[in-house]
C-alpha cells in the first residue's frame, strides 16, 4: 500500500493522506467512541483525510494484514 | 531431553571441551504439550517468557506452558532497537522503568546468561531552548525519584559525545541534552534465549508452532485455550502477544484502547566505533534515534508509519524520514549504506503507556500495549505481571496501568497528546 485513490484528485502518494481512526461501533457510549478501537486483522473500517491535497474526508475499508484497500469512498457519500 | 542445560561458567567450558560433542543440550526444545496447566502464557517473546520465568521462580507455579505461534523470540523481542532506559516523566512510568533498568543491570547474573547490557548512556538532544525546558522538566522529575539524570549544555553534550561535533555548521545547532548514563543497549535475542532457558530449567513447557485461536469459558470463567494442536485446559491464561493485543481483544469480544501500528528500524553496514552512545531527538512531527550495534552497524529508528497494519512492511517515506533525521544529527552517516531494514507490529495505546490487567474474565490477563517501550521493560513486566497473575492483586508498580484508567480519566499520557497514538 503506497498510494490511495482520492475521488477528487485521483491516485496520490500515501504521504498526502492522514489516518484518523477506526470507526466506532454504532450506538456506543462516549468512552467507547473516544478510546476504544476495532482491531480486526483483515477488515478495518477507517476515517482518513487527504490533508495534503483536497482535504476531503474519506471512508476506507482496508485489510491491515495485506495493506489491500477494499473500498474507498467520500465520507457521507456523494462524490465529484 | 536429558534435563536442563548445565550452568554456564569457565569450568563448564573446560568440561565441555574435554567431554567432546553432546555436552551442550538444546535450551528449550523437545517439551510435549500436556492436557492441562495451572497457567498458560500465550506468546514466547520477552514479556511472555519473563512472566513465565517469574511465575515459576517467585511464585512456584510448576505446571505451566508458554504457547508460541511461531518460534521463541520471533516477534518484537527480535525486531526492536535494543535500547534500555528509564528517562520518563510521569512517576507511574519512571518508577516502573527504573525497576526494569535495575533488573537489566544484574540480569546476566540472575539468568546465568550474558545479555550484554551495555550502559553506554542515552542522550535526548535539544535543538532549541523550548526543547531544553522540556528536557529539564523531565530530568528534574527523574531526579526527584532518585533516577540518574544529567542536564547538559551544548559543551557538555559535545564533550560526552565528540562525534556530534565532527560536522561543520548546522542549520539547527545542538543546544543541550538530557543524559542518562545507565541507559544503553542490551543484546535483544539473548534476552529471549536467556529467559527461555531459565524458564525451561524451572520446568516450564515452551511449545512452539502452537497458535492459540480461541478461549473457552464456562459460567464467566475461562477454562482453557483452543490451539492449532487441540484444546488445552488452563486455570489462568496470560496473553503477552506484542502487536496482536488488539486482535486478542477482538477474539475475546473486547475493543481495547489500542491501535496497531508499524515501527521501522534499519541498520547500516558495519563500521568501526563511530556512535558512542544512544542519541534521541524528538521533533514536532516525528523522532529519530541512533545507536551502534556491537557488530558495528549503525542502528536507526523513528516514528510509526501512522495507520493500522499487521504487515511488518514499513513505508518508504518513514524510512527516508528517519535516515534524513539521522544524517542531520550525524552527517558522518551520509556515506554509509543501509544493510537491513525491517518493521515491527506495535500495540499503541490511547495514552502511550502500557496495560497489564485482567481482560474479560477474572482469570485471563493481558500484558501489552507497550507502544515504543516494550523491550526495555521486559524484566520488570515479567516480575510485576507474574505477581498479578499469582496473587490476583496488581503490585504497586503497575497499579496505575489497568484498563480502567481510560474510563476513569487517570491516563498516563507522557506527551499530553490526547487519545490518538498518531498525533504528536
């Protein structure tokens, strides 16, 4: 995993992006939302931001054991 | 197997020479997995082996197994940068790390195995006045706890480590540093081998190639572990699975306050003695540490890659970043070639401090969340974790390191960074 494909900017170097955190469980309490993380070996649902590009927030599903990106979309849906 | 390895001594060397082949025996292999144990430790790395050793030595638990997915010492105990130190700011941390450093000082004798503790000193460098203030604060906190710390001005740093003066004018000159003379390095593989040998001598079964895939429980109490080699009954279970603690949490149905990140390290071709000490420089968006191994390779490491990964494959940009920082500190390194480069999978907790506590069940324990500091704590973690497992009560040194601290707000956040391991 060395690049991500931003819906606005196309394929860009991974360095342009910043990982924020894994998605909290729906309906979880405040403590869980702030501190707890899902640590799934093969399926991680994450928030990222294209900080050194268009600054779009992204929702990415990845396999952290291989680095493969399974799905990448804009947070909140929609797109260019 | 004929029994434990003989004690190492000059006399043993001589006897081995006279006896010819067959005198030295395997250190830990050859044990069979039994059906039931008093304690099962999962993970034959530094922390798992040290915990098993202390359970056997201090608490006289004999029916004990250490189950390892791959081989002894195959994980982070063989992938770290071998640095030991206790220069932490918070009392809950520096007393614990100091306990560990004191144990390192005598570990070779305690285990009858040369782990090559080398107190070559560790210097945290400051390139600005603001950074000096931070180092002074940390050094004062340490000295209040009777831990050796010495604040050096520019001249003091260059006198202690003349190689830092070898270059011409710098863009950012060294302002000073915080020196801990007893800090240094330890031969990491030897630590795993020494604990494995010592635990085996006390009757612990070390079973390699035996991955744990689940925990069986009945009535709110864990009864044993499922492994690739079948079910093993256990009264108590300890997970010491550096880098996979978060995944163990998921296996037990618990989301832990842990993210799993990669840390990289790299070593150059061997050269004559060049780096006399351990140099650390932490800057706003990363960090860099440099030391020289006993074989002569200059060892470098830095900040994590920045997103969850179990691949053990580091990102190029981080490698570049670490090397650039190291060359900025020691321009002499610029002409050296990188010989090897690797990455380790780390548990990064939400406050940067470790977790030793019960998890999910009353008789299941977790020893993890070591962030950047796993290797240097092995002796103290083994002793403290063993006390918790054997007596059911956490000793004072790790009382603050339970999981509950995240919910109650008693975080141990050295850098004051908030609940994100990535942001500095």
